[in-house]
């Protein structure tokens, strides 16, 4: 499971990889597990991906992370995410799941 996150000021973000033990996604596809954890805002180097390769932490095994989902999404199966990977974007103030696929 590839769990990528662009919410760089989240406590669980380690070079674009989420290190939380569990992730909860709300009905409107917002990451409820987001925990503001640092005063410094790292530069989002994925915006210039073709100019300079950003540092990424290794992927995590899907067995190591429980992903609970309440969104009406095609990848939601009885409250659990069945996607091969998810990406949380740094959209405005709320971290949104961009792997969300409307039913």
C-alpha cells in the first residue's frame, strides 16, 4: 500500500509518507487523522517534480496501517479502504483524499 501525503505540516508525515498507525477518512473525503505537528512548513517539492527529485520515505505495508473510510467511494468496502494506495493532498486547510472515487 502506497500512502502518500502532501500535508507536510502533519505530525505523521515523513517525507511524503504517512506514518500514522491508522487513518480515518470522513464522509467528505477529508483525512480526520491529520494532526498539525510542526511550526516549520517544508517546501512541497512535488510541485516541481521534473526539475528536482524530492526525497521520499519508503512505502508502508498495508498490514501496518488501518484505513477507515466513511466516504461514499468506490474503494470503500464496509468502512475499510480497499485501494492499492491513497494520496492525501494539501488542499487549502483540509487534507483531502485524492484517491476518492465517487460511487
